[in-house]
């Protein structure tokens, strides 16, 4: 594999640091840390530049906090200036590593995401017979179990710029012997790099035709039950030997029973949002949390759940329903009209047969 050098100069030029600042401030201009950085923008960028080029740069301590949805996790929030440095690195290394990833790895990649992952999963289900099987696997505490020594070796196989690598590794440092911080921008691409060998093993060695992954959830689709059992055992052994990883859970089920994946319950012919999302939407409607309602509706837009959510909002809090973007009103009216037409046609057909 060809290793790429002379990246430090590209990542930490004054121009790239400024572009990185523009990337870092997106969605954060009302945050105090961003505002304070902008008050002396030129000086702050020049200080970062001088620290990086002199070898004095060190990330500042993280601000730590805990989130409880969808599960309890400690988040390590970097200082804004360190977010700028991470964006500067990301802008240069992302295109290099992205070329090595398979096209069914969907998390944390430009132009991908959970909706694309769900669409791909449904398409794969439709290519199978209802009595074929799916094998769904989930890694145990993925970010907390990443072996930093293995990660560094993976990075060095592609990059040979020692100065850049040393700074990248600083953003992987973690209080425990293994693991990387959740909250860094670079942790996203580190996760992609770390599990890329798993993707390659499943596609090239096991030769699985229908396979997709979203962070630490991955699925093999269209197998026999015996194949599921065999591949699960082989993957468990490979993960232990190559990545020091273990599974937290796995499931083997028929295609006709559908999949619970990336926030959707998906079958060959239909798709719904998860029950927890439905519960959150109802609570948000009752409490008048418009932004939360819009967020969940965006998640449900391409599913059979959308009409049910809109009906619930209209019947429960008409003021919330009226405040929704007009696109949802148009979609709702269209589906109501379509449903009415179908009902009339069915009634006419029944009358014709009578």
C-alpha cells in the first residue's frame, strides 16, 4: 500500500486553518466558545499556526459531560481551538481514507448516513426470499474498546508524515488503557479506519454479497441459517485476533421478520420508525416541543409512520400541527387524499362484484 507524506504542510497552512475555522463554526456561532474565538480571530489562528509549526501544540483539557439517550455515555468536548485543528486535519485525511472504505459503510461519511443505510438494507431485503436469513451483529462498547496501538498502526499504513501522525494520536488519547474519546471530530474517522479491516474481511474473505455497517452495527443478509451460525463464529474469532473486539449481541432471523436497524423497523415492503421514536414524538407533541417534533418527522419522512405521526399531532395539538413546515401539510393532505381514493376504489370493486 502506498503511503502518503507531506501532509503536515497541507493541513496546517494558514489558508487551511482558516477554512477549518469556517467548518468548525457551522452551527456554533451562537456558542460562547466560538464567539470568544472570533473576537480575536486573526490572533487565535496565528497562535495555533505558530504552536503547530514549532512543535509546541497540545490540546487543552476536555469538558466532560454525560448523555443518557440512546444510552449512557461520557462525552469529551474539546476546546474550540482544538476543534479547528481537528477540522484542519480532517479536511486533508478524509479523502485519503474514504477511498479505502467499502460503499456499504454508511456512518460518518459525506453523502451517506442513516437514511441511506436504511434504504440499502431494504433494497437488500427485497433481493432475498422471505425464508432467507439475516445475521445482525453489534460490537461491545466499541469506542471504549478501540486499541490505540492497533489504530496507530492502521494510520501509519496509509500516512508517513510523522509530525501529522503525532498530532492525530494526541486526539486519540484516553484515560483508560484502551478506548478513544467520544466527542472528537477525528474519533469519527478513527472509527471508520479501525473497522475497515472488518469490512474487507467480510467482503473479500467471507465473500458476503449483501453486507452493510453503521458504526458498530453490521448486518449480513440473504444467508441460510447454517451460514449465519458459521459466519458468526468466524467473525467472533477474527475480531478477537485482529481488533481485540467482542460482540455485545447478535441475532439470526428470517428476512420476512424484517430488521431493526439505524432507527427503523424495515421489511421488504414497508418501513416504520422505532417505537421509542414514536413515544418521543408523542411526548414532544404533548409538551409543545416543536423542534423535536420536526426532527422526528424528518426521520420518519420516507416511512409508513409519517401519516400516523401527523394524524396524532393534528388530533392532539392542532396548534403544533399548524406550526409544522408546509411540506408536511402537503404530504399529509396528499396521503389522506390517496387513501380516500383507494377506499373508494375498493368500495366500487366490492359493489361491482356484488
